[in-house]
C-alpha cells in the first residue's frame, strides 16, 4: 500500500493532571469528544524515558467542528517534569499548537471573557490572515488562526475547532524542509519572512528577529478521517540572532510537561517506513503490526526531525464510535485513501463529555 498522510491526528501534550486541563480545553477550545481514555505502561517508549518502563494515563479528545485532537498524557509512575529553564521563541521543538477559528476576533473576545491568559491582540500574519496567542494554565502556548475545511456545527461559543498545525523551532530551515515538505507533504511555501513581530511581544524573547516559513499541503488530504481532521499548516521558526537556542525537552523525558509530539494519521506504514529510512529519518520506535489501547488499536511509530522533535505516525485499525453500544470502526482492510461516510464520523459526537 502506498503511503498516505491523512492529516494531523493529534498533538501530544504532557501534563501534571489530565482531568483538570482537559476540562479547561473543553471549556475554552471545545475539545470535548473523548475517543479513548486508558491507563497503562509504555514499554515501547523506553528510548525516550531513561531506559525505564513508565506508567501513564492518556486521553484522546477532539472537536467535531474539525481539526486534530489532543492526546493529553500524564505520567503515573513519576512526576511530570517541567522545564527548569524558560522556553524561548526559537528553541527547538513544538513551540506552539495552532487552533483553528471561524472568527479570530470573536474567539479572542470569548477567551478574554473567560479570563484566559491572552498574550496578544489579533494581529495579521505575513500572509494577511489574523491570529493571536493564548497560554493555557500549564504555560503551553496556543496560536489561534483562521481556519478552513470545517466538518460540522456544534454551537460552541468560542468558534474554535481543533489542531490546525503547529509552530516548530528549528536550528536550520533548510535542514528541516526535506522532512516537512517531502515526507509530510507540506510542499507549498505560503511565506518566508525574517523580522520581529508584535504578536510575540508578551512571550519570552519575543522581540527578537526570527525567520518564519509557513508551509501548507497543496493537495487535499484523503483517508478515513481526513474530512474531520481538515487542512493544516506547519510554521518553521528559526532564531537568526541567537546562539544559545536549545531543545525544549533538553534533559527531560518524552511525556514530560509540554507539547511532546505531533501525530499524523497515516495509511501504508510499511512504505512510509521505507521512505523515511531512505531520507535519513528512520523509525526510532515501532509498535510492529498492531498495538491495543483497549478502546483503540493500530500501529504507531516515531521519527525525529533534524533537531530531535518527535513526530508520531499512527495507522488506525480500530476506533470507537459509540463505546456504550460496542460500536467500533474497523479500518485494517478498508480501501486506501477512502473517506468514511459523514454519518459515521458524525456519530462520534455521542462520545461528547458535558460539564
């Protein structure tokens, strides 16, 4: 089967308390549909957890409006460690998570009313679209951007959907581009600018000069969940004047506090593995033919970008639609690239958690 990148499935977020922060995400972003919730050991991740098998609890949740979800992840066998150094714009890794909005100014007003730590007024990106930045209670930065490709109307007052991409700090734009443009399919450069930006004034070292390259995929994504996941963009950020930029996860484990991985829903994992190896990005973790998370199953793998940022791939084989009725979607033998029917995707709304 040929490789298919179906879209961003989720942003992994390491947290000290899953339930409290997920409640905040439900109330502020409308990420309220639970796909799975599981507590277990993570034996395949010892490469990134000090050679020790650690236990964790994880909740995967999304918005039916559209966009990728959050995998909210908490260690249960050790504390979730926060960086002892400030995370500065231009440090290497997943710096900010992009959230799609139907009306950026209305979302800004909603989050101000909710008392969120809004870091900027709506500003124009170099391509003219509006965005602003907000910080969650754990200090993670979210970039609220104009969205497209909406799936269904939920009536959420904040007018947001889910993950629409991410801002990634890199040491070299040129070294990073082959992975993001070729393997991940973000082949179109929307803008490539070097300057200082007012929207970053209230974040550490936000007044420094940076190079920003916004990438998008020129072809529509396809695959079972592509209509729900929607289009996404990745912005690569390089600090041009700093010589002290560091990894965001320096001296910490995967799963610790912050954005731990960017996960893509894929088909054709074997062909993807060959392509990654040939391009110099071999799988560092591979679950093999399948893994079972109780409520969901499939195959997952990891690669690292040139600066060690964790990129996850998941080939979904089973996912719950209505767990109470024992209704699951089984995808292992589905036609590659085929969309699931809208009615089937819409049925996932019955897993919504109401406060």
